[in-house]
C-alpha cells in the first residue's frame, strides 16, 4: 500500500511570488490536475467516498440532487474532465460512512490530531485543512462545529484536492498528507470533537430511526434466519417453496440451500447469499438484478443501511456478518 506523507514548502498557487503570469498559469493547471489524480487513485479503495462536480472557483455543486443521484466514483473520468476544463470537485459521503472535516482552527485541529494521522490537505486559507475519516459502525450526518465549520458526513461536501478556492488558492498545494483515511467509530468522533461541536447533527432525509421488523440472530445472518422455511418442501438441507417477494405460479420457484447458505430464484435465474437476499427482500435491488458482483460500492452500503433499518443491528455487526470492503 502506498503510504506517503508529502509537505510542499513552495506554494504553487499564483497568489504569492509570481513574476511571470503566463508560465505560472500553465504550471498551475498541470499541477492541480496531478493533485486531483493522485487523490482519485488514492481514494479508489474507499468506494464509500464519492465525487461531485463543483462550479469553477466556487464551492457550489454544479448538478442538482448531487446527494442522491448526481455523484460518481472518485475515479470517474467525467469528474476528471470537469477538473481539466477548469471546474472544481467535491468529496461526498452518500452513506454517511465517511466524513470530511473543516479543520479551520487550532481547537478543531487538536480534536483531529487526537484521533491520529489521516488523509488531509490544505484548503483555501492559511492554517485551514480538510481531514477525511472512514466511519466503522453507523452513519454520520452533518455536525456543526465552532466558527461555522462542520463535520460533513451524509449530505455534506468538501472541495477535493486540486480545487481552486474563490481566493485563488489550490486545495492540496501546500499540504497533502497522502495516508489512508483512519477508520474510527462514530462514538470516538463525537467524544474527541465534543469540545468543538456547536449544534445538532443533521442526518438528512434517509437517516430516519431504525424500525425493528423482526428479531434475528445477530451473529450469523444466515439464510435460515432470513427466510421463513416452515411451509417449504425439505430435501436434506435444501428447502423449496414460493418466492417470498415476487411469489410463484408453481409454488416452488425459490430454493434455499442451508449447506451453501445460499438461495436461487428459478424464475429469474438469479441468487446469492444473505447479503443478496437482504438486498432483494428489502427492495434495494430487484430479484432479477441479483447477479454475481452486483452489490458493491455504494450499493453495498445501501444494503447495510436497509439491513440496519429492518433488523436493528449495528453497521459494524452487519459488515462483519455480510462481508464488506
Ligand atoms: Zn426472482
């Protein structure tokens, strides 16, 4: 794994010490794209972090509904081309399972450093940074901090490295700490930031309280815990009956194999294990979509959120039981 900590001692931005505007601008544009590309490659293993388009020299997202629809994997060429053509980009956290922090004063800095060494970069003003963390257990929304700063989780965005602040400074040009984002629990974040938190967390419209539909074995999440097999025909460890979601004309289009801990739908020729079944049974995907490799990245976190809302298990337990990044 790459683990690099780079400090740039000569600011690249044109705000200081430039005598030759033309050549400086050329260097400027090349370098900020390099910074953005390095960030994209570096954040690729963290699919819970997404990218959005932001207007040139501004902090305003370009496309509507960027929280839910118009956001992209960090390696998206669409985003990169937008940067190359002069735009800015933002880092967002659709599932709230990662955060970006406006690290704008010494008190916030202290809270960040008390958590450890994480991916961070300078933002628009001297002494201002953005720090990225991965959240291990449950979603984080937007939490107001002192001086108008925020912990930005679900529904928030920070400009990404290589963006240009309205004052001309380039994000990541003077400080670019390219280490993997630290994985922390939400409770650790809240504890360390308690002295600088200045308001209530907002979780956005999908952050509603969990509804517990039925008790479930919190350790295993096996198919036998997820499907009512009591009226199914049994043949050894195989159980066959009607599909619990879309039904069956024959009464036997759905097979659960307890040995393999798997299911199969004969109507759609699809199937999977508990993760795929939770996705289908909670409506995150249709039965016909349950093909190998389907559930990854943001979709994985949607399934985890659905499982959390349905069964009331912690995110950490669910990721442990269902497998994840
Ligand atoms: Zn089906």
